């Protein structure tokens, strides 16, 4: 990694760490929840990049794990169990298991079939969520914040914020270790040339599946944090539209760059916030059609930043994309 | 006589009504270079694909080094010591030359469920990879992206990746494909240097290479093995001459 990129990452994390005091200073608590949401989706986008950017697995169903993680919080909360030390491991285990089942089936296909079948599975979960009347059906239900007794108090927004930041840093660090490890070389090699990998002796399926499960579990953590942030659960978290958003964040930031998707998540959510406001200023009522303005922004990005936002940073080394 | 390292019995592969490989018996003795020649579409590549495990045969048996490998996957066969190169260069283009070789070594250094330590600074992988690249004359190009290597170098890298798996048998599918005379000569000398150390199945169009290297030659025509013998016998075989070599080339070779 070049020094410049390292500097950008450090500045970004420092800036994120400074959001709470600044928001407090200017008396805009809204920024606290906005950037918390950005970080939650940054974790989801980074986890998707592990399999999409490095493993070549174009999963159009990443929201499944976001939803599974969120359900782990809300369902426990529904039964009066708010213990985070129980919910968090459950979120990880449940989303890993869902990824194991979906991956074990989907990874037997490739190309467009893989995209469609991951999409189909996630939609099945979405409709399952809608049909679970006991958990609010498509209305969703409220969820209490997780309790980490005598550790920290998540009902304080600022504590939740720093917990999310800690998980983001942890996710990126784990991702960085993973992609450079022997395991990471296998999934990257398999993206590059799967047939060759098999010919030199790698049974690639099991490694890709493991990658799929790790990414799912990481996104499950994002879901756990999302439910805490919104204090609400809705099957919408698993809607295919959500999967698409996470994918757009990853692509915007720069696929296969690990760090880029963080910036992709930030860009996506900020544009999503600001474009409607801008349009509203221009003409009342235009705000709800913000996708009309957002579309061209995406097209411009695709045309002029083929390697995403991260690719815009000058770079002479090659390994970090 | 020593047991063959590879024994193929009654191998059949057909695509619809077309028999790409039609009841072929074939063997390679330890240390032998056994070439398979034949006109385009004779089934040579289909033959190699079945031996390496990338294509399942419709009938027949493949015994490698005492194991019946007919039902084994390509990775499993690789683990037993069967390595191959591809006719169309098959490398990891976005990795450096040394990473390509190191990955081959990694494939045979235990499982890869190792998630934490960086692989490409691991002396266990990089050390032998560098040594191998030095040996085949690509040492100075180790840190170049594979996609930026010259075509001849990519072909060499392809063979280096096969060697890095520590094979007992090399399946080389047209190692000099698309090469100029100089590069071809280099590969020829390189393969001659490996002769005796490795058993090889050599698929090759270039007759100079075949007759210079092979101990035995099998001629495949429309999926059938029409003749097997020493280079001298094959040169003198009328059926082969009629089916494949052509008068001029047979005499000239």
C-alpha cells in the first residue's frame, strides 16, 4: 500500500472518531446516527468485497446476512433477552449458518446462475420474514438495544457509535489479514483462474465456501449493529434492493480494494441523504424522485472511475488495487 | 520391466455421436517421455483433460502410480503427483511470476485454511519458488506481473507451475504452442534437461520437438490410437504416413 493510501485510511478513521464530539459541539446529534449508519454499511460492503472483489463470487444476496444478524437481536429482544454477550455470538453463528447453506448450494453454479440463485435465496428469507406474524410480519417490530452488562451501556448513542467504529476497524483489519493469507491467495487465485487452481491441486470449492461463510458472518455483525442502531427490525433489511445497495457501495468504492467499499458506503449514504434535500430545495416534491438524479451520478462514476473511488487515489504499487 | 507410472485402458469419450477418444490404451513407463501426436481434432486435448481429471471419461480406466484415479477429481490427482500444463497459457495473470509458482507450492504444503500470516512473505513458499524460477531462467523476472511477461516466458512459467507441485508425471499440452523458433528451441533444451527426472506425456505439433525428445510416440487419429512405437518405427509406419505425417515431413523430420 502506498503512503498516500495509508494516510487516507488513517485520516478517515480519525475523522470518524471525531464525529461524536463535533456533532455534540455543533448540537447536531443527527450526524452521530448518520455516520453510525455509514459505518454499519461499510462493514457490510467490506464483507461483500471479500467474496465479490477477491473471490469473484457475485453474490446478489448479501442482505440475507444483514437481516439474519438483525433478527438475532430482535427475536431475543422479543423474548426479553437483551444480553449482548448472547445476541452477538448468535448473530455471527446464525448468519454463518445461513451463508453455509446458501453457499453450499449456490457455489455449485457460476456466472449469471450464481447471481440469480443468491438473489432467489435472499428473497425467500425476505418472504419468510414477512410471513412471521409473531415477529411483526412486514410491519417489523421494535427491538431493545443489546446489553453488555457491566461492560458498556449501549443505550448511550455515543457508546454504540464507538462500538460500531471498533467493529469497522476490526473488520477491515481481519479482511486485510485474510486476503494476504494462504487462504486469501486461494480465493484470489480461484477468481483469477479456477481451472488452473484445480490443476495445481486446490480443491477450490471448500475454500470459496469458507470465504462465503466468513463474509456472511461479518455481514451478520453489521446486521447486529444495524438492529441496535435503529432499535427496529423489518424484513426490509433482507430485501433484494438492500443487497443491491450493498453491492453498489462496494462497486462505488472500488471492488477488490478492501478499503474502498468503506468510502463507497459513505458516498452512497451521503448522496442518498443530500440529493433529495437538494432536489427539494430546487423544487418542492422532487426529493422523492432522488433516484433520477442518483442514477446519473452512478453512471458518471462507472465511466470515469472504473476502479471506484479508491482507484482515484494515485498509486504506483499494484497489490492493493 | 518396471510398472508403468500411467496406464490407460479402453478410454472412451464421446460428444453426442462424435468419438473424441475412442477406446484408447496407453501407458507411460517411469522416466519415459511418451509423445502423443495427431492432426487437429484428433482428440489429444480431450485425452489429456481426462487424464488430468478435468473431464470425466464415458468408459475406461486410468491407473496412475498404482492408484485407480478414474473417479478422482483434478485436485486429488494433482495431490498424487500428476501435473499438467495447458495448450492455451493458463496462469494467474494478475499475480507476479513468483506468486504464480508460490501458489503451486502452497497447494502441496498442507491445507490452506490458514487465515492470518501473510502467504507471500512466507519463506516456506517464496524460498523454493525463487529457486525454481532461477533454475528455469526466469529468476530476474520473478516480480513481474505474469500478464506482462513475454509469451515465451509465460509458457515457461506455466511449466514451472507444474514442476512446483513436485510431480511424478508431467502432462504437457503443446508446450511450444505459439512460440517462435528461438523460444521453441529454449523449451526443447529445457525439457531435454528434465528428461529422466520426470515421466512426461508430451502433446506436440512441432515434429522437431517430438522427435528430439520422445522415447515413444503414439499417433491419435479421429480418437483412435493407430500406432505406438519408437520415433524410428513411427517414421517408417505407412498408416501413420498416410494419415498424418505427409510424405515430405516424414522424410524431412
